């Protein structure tokens, strides 16, 4: 469970629940794809629905009986997966919610059905003011164009605009929207994996405050590691220069520097190891006096007490 989620959940409970007492799962409620009824939500409608669906209860098969209540949405947001398009070439946009249900004997079986993938598909119940025909731009209930048919090569469908109410969402066997349903929510490490993928795909991105904090922490951590790596690399290059001066005295320092600048840390380690071994073979086991020092006659006066 992510930070602050329990606080959001406890806004809907009569007493405070602990993390171990609730089961949380993500669900895609709807999107801007053309569905099986040849309808689609506009992007503006999805933005409005993220507010309307927050706090709404989940039922089964659109049957509004109290015994059919299964879960409740505690957060909802619009997501735009980069690189994904709808069948008509639009940027894919979906409304993704998080819902909870109590962990209890009465709900254990339903939780198992969700985890097993048997309870997955969902459908939403909401009201909208307008249904715009894709062919003529008029009211699709009055214009005469038939949804699902092609007119001069253009598919007729209705765009749902200006939602006024979101009254339920249901677990169903066959949802109108093909992508609607419970989604997997596996996170790796510190939760930045999805953020990194989004950044690498390019394009304009929008991040939440929590995601921005994760990005800032990741940058700080990477900066520290980069500084350590640069320091280690500098030590390797210094050691290589010393060993090369012994084993390859004819090689100019500038040339060596150019070569090492193109090498990875692993390659630098290998080169340093090789040159160190060669330097050990070249260097004499015992230090010798310089010719000037060895040819100089001993002068015991050098050691006189002054």
C-alpha cells in the first residue's frame, strides 16, 4: 500500500482501519477507446469523471442491491500511457481508480476471485448530457446515422460528453469497454520503474507530487553514485598513468589519456591490472642507488655530530 492511501480509505470508514484490515486493488474504469456499443468517452469527460467516481461503490452485474456491494473507490485519476493509441489514432487516455474492501471472512472468496483473475472486467454506470455523432457532429440520438456503420469510409460512433453523475461501477462478465477491469500493480524497487519507462518514451509528461518526490530522490541517489564513480575512475586513470610510465615509457601521456577516456570502468580495471603486473616484472626486486650516488666515495664526515 502506498503512502497516504490508508488515510484516504479511512475517510469512508466509521472507524479507523489498519493496513492489514483492507484489501486494495487498481481498476481501469473506462477510457477514450471506441467500445462494443460504438461509444467513447472524450478526454474532457474522463477528467470530469475522476472526481465523480471518487467514493463511488462497486457492485456486481449492475444490480443495485446492498448485498451486491463489493468495494469502494478511494482515489481516481486520468492516465495517459505514452506510445499507446486508440483504434482511431488518438492518444490513449484511461480513468484508473483504486478501490478497497475489508479483509473479512465474507470477502475472502471475492478477494481470491480478484487475485486469480476470475473477477476482472468492470463496467461503469454514469449519466452524460451529450452524445456527439462522429459523422455529422450532431446529437447521435437524432441525426439518423447508425452507430457501427461506415459512411464514406468513416466509422459512426458517439462521443460521450459532459458527464453529470457517476453512480456505480460493476464487476461484469463482458464489459462494453474492452480495456476496463482490474489491473496488475506490481512495483519494483522504489517505485520509479514506471516513471523511468514514461520518461524514456519521450513526449510531454505530467507527474504527481509523490512521483516528483521519487524523481528527486532518484536524482540525488544517482548523483551520489556518479560522484563516487568519477572518483574511482580518476584513481584508476592515475594508477594506469604510473604503471604506463614504467612499462610503456615511449607512450605519450596525452595519448594514454585519450585512450583511457574512451574506456569503461571495467576496461580501466583490466588495463590497470595488466600494467601493474608488467610493472612488477620490470621493476627490480631491490632498489638501487642512482649512478651518481653509487659512484660517490663514502665520506664519513657526512655523519659527524655537529
